[in-house]
C-alpha cells in the first residue's frame, strides 16, 4: 500500500507537471506584464501605425497556453502511470506474483 501512495513522487512526469505549473503562474504574474510593457514602449518609439501599436501592446498569451498545456498533459501522464502501477500492485496482492504478460510477448 505504501508503494502505491509514494509512487507518484518517483514519477518524473510529476516534476515536469509541477515545473510547468509553477512557471505558468510566475510568467503570468511577472513575465507577461514586463514583456508586454517593454514591447509597447519599443513600438511607441517607432514610427508605426496606431493599429500596429494597439496589437503590439496586447499581452502575448501563447507561452502561458503552452505551459498550461504541458502541465495538464504531464498531470494526465502522472495519473495514467499511477493507475498502471496500481493495477500491477493489485495483481501482485491478489495472485502473489507479478504479471507475466510482458515476458510472454518478448518485451
């Protein structure tokens, strides 16, 4: 039972999910306003049309979306890996031996 509870802590996907989630929050709170204001100031110093200035002064949400997608996808992998481990550990508890499907197929 303890193996099942601590299994996600050994999964590399959990650390990738946490990394992406934390960086998403930090970029949204710190990086996005800084990059938007710097881009806006640079465009105001240039001789560009008003439309270009308006578009350039809007936040770029693509990095936030990419980090969110990565965090959610890796969280799904963590859950999938945990359920796989739960199935193997349950099989061991019920039948007393590891599942031998992989050894039969030559993998």
